[in-house]
C-alpha cells in the first residue's frame, strides 16, 4: 500500500474484503459472528448479528471503535457487544 493511502487511512487490498467469522455463537435465537479485521497493526472489533425472521435472513453488521492486540481478544469483545445489542434491542437491531 502506498504511503499516501496509509497516511489517509486507506486499507490495503488484503484487508478490504469482507472479514470471515473468527468465532460464532447463538444467543437468544440470534447468531453472532465475530469478524475482526487487521487495521493499523491492531484488530478492529466487528461482527454480524443475524436471525431468520418470517423466512428471511436479517443481518446487522457492526464495527466498534475498540481495537485489540490479538484477534482472539477482538473476537471475544465482538461477541460481548453482539450479546449486549441483542439484550437491549432484540429484533429492533434490524430496523
């Protein structure tokens, strides 16, 4: 990646695609997939909350400002944030 892209916050080609789930769990009928990605030498906390509603798969993707030194720590934090969103919002998370 070029100097200017890094300076202006661009991501390199290896990290621009959708992140693959590192860990997944089911919480209250919702599936949470932790999808942290490498950004600036640390792992950005990100994930997907999904559930089948009336025969259609609904998804809510989220990225938090939190960054962690290890992918495992970022995945655990993403799962925790997903559980918190489900507990607070339920299906309104898709709204």
